[in-house]
């Protein structure tokens, strides 16, 4: 499986952000399951899920302080790359 994501270090906190479909971030259960499934690939770091609505507006799910930070960052400022996980 290939994911679009980034590992970011900001103010001493290392976290992962992963792009997912909006159907994942709309439902708490799906978001929780997805973050749990991604934990082995991003060990010891908070995982933030990001989806975009029909207008391209990003929506985040995860640790509140990181989500609040990401709301101040443009999507093109995030160093996205492909992650191949199996």
C-alpha cells in the first residue's frame, strides 16, 4: 500500500501526518482504527490524519495541539512524500 504523508519535527515534537479519504476522518471509529493500523510504521510518534473536503479544505484528526498547529500551515508547506507500507 502507498500512502502520502510526512514526518515533521516542530518545537521538539516529531509527528506523522498521513493523507486519507474524507470518509476516514468523518467517523471517529474509522480514524481511530486507521491511526492504530499506522502505528507500526510511525512508531513512538503521534499520527495525524488529514483529508480534504470537496473544496480542498484540509481537515485533521489527532492530537489537538498538533492539529491546531497544522491549521496554521498551508498544505504546500508540508514535505509530502510517498510511504510504501506492507
